[in-house]
C-alpha cells in the first residue's frame, strides 16, 4: 500500500483528461480553487468567532 508513485498519478491524470477533455480542465481547476478558498475563509471565520465567544465568557 503506501503512497502513490508518479506513474499512478500520470494514469489518474490521463483518465481525468479523457473524461472531461482539455477544454473543461481550467474551469474545473478554477472551481476547485474557489471552493478551497471558501473553505479556508470559513475556517478562519469559525476560529475568529470561537475566540470572540470565549473572550466574552471570561
């Protein structure tokens, strides 16, 4: 088991290109990046809200 080698990642990339085509890949990357960015901002907001709440309780 363990981690995947570069050969495995090339096969995965080939399958993704065959499934979606090269024209859709930039849009998929942009959407995925936006989702990750939104998740990170949500996590920051949650931590900030928790810090404010714990400061008010003291």
